[in-house]
C-alpha cells in the first residue's frame, strides 16, 4: 500500500504549476495507490480564511498525514526558503516515523534538518513518476547545506 501525503506550497502560479506537475507524476506512477494533496481540500463549512476554516482544514490535513504511509514534499518556495506549512508537515511526519521523499527542482542550499530527515531526494518530475513507492529506494541529498 502506498498512500501518499503531498506537502508543498500552492500560493503562486509557479507553485501551483509545480505541485500540479508532481500530482500528474504521482498519478502516472504505477506504484502509487493514492495520494492526498491539501490544495484540493480547502473547502469548508466556514468562510475561507476564517478561524473556523483554518481549524477544519488543519484537522483534515493532520488526519490525512497521520493515515499516510509516506510523505512527498516539495521544497521549492521563495527566496530559497521552505514554505512554513511544508516545514511543519515534515516535522510531524518525522515524529511519526514516516518516510519522506523530497522533491526539489531548484538547486539551492538546503537546511540540514530537512536533508538529514529525508528518505529519498529527487529533482525531476520524471524521477517522481519512475520512483518505486513500494520498495522505497534511498537516495541522499546532494548539495550545499544550510
């Protein structure tokens, strides 16, 4: 079983395009049973960006993260800094002992707390589509550290 929680920012057009491409790669990957992408689950019984909406989305996302077998996380954000929500989700996943597959398209120095907690590191959409999410081969981060 490979139920994946997809963590990553979706605030700008560039970020939405990137996460959509990762979603497409996961959909095309025969070793992926299903995945949860929070960007498709922003609906709520409350007004968007209200306190009630925030609580409902948080609880739903944390429930899905807890039930996931592993996490695929997109690191690319702005100014070479990881999205705070993605960083939080990675911390939670680490504490739950979930394998973390990092996708980082850009080549920038990366914080050691991320690089040392990952299970595998990939840089292309093709690599996500070809990755064996059943066997979970390891690959270390290669790059500069922060």
